[in-house]
């Protein structure tokens, strides 16, 4: 979920950052002056989301073992499990809507 970059909606603060001149030139070529804060905001948000996902993967590495899931050792078994899981989503949606 993206947070609004609007002082009336969010607690915003100004910061000073240092960037290479070549990067600033590329930014200036692509992004209008009045859109730079939003562009940088969205770029940082996207990168932080990736970093947070990578940290979660590092934290959970090794949690899944063949011993704990002997029914999912082959690609075919994993495909079958995914198909059953996705089918259950349709059933839940049908029960809620109908």
C-alpha cells in the first residue's frame, strides 16, 4: 500500500541527500521538477519493499524441510498442492458470493 505524499495527508519531512551529478541529470531528463519528490518517494518505497522481502527470506531460510513435507518432494507434487490450494480459493469465493 502506497502512502500519499501530501503534507495534508501524511507527516512529511524534508531531508538533504547527496547524489552523483550524472544520476541527477538522468532524473532531470525523465522527471519534471514538480514530480521529483513523488518519483524518489516511490523509488525508495519499492527498494525498501524488496529489502524487506529479502530480509524475510533470510530469516526463514531452512524453515521448509523435506522431512516436514514429504508429500512435496517433486515438482509434480508441488504443482498438485498448488492446484488444490488455488481451487480452494475459488470455493471460498463461491461460498461468500453465492
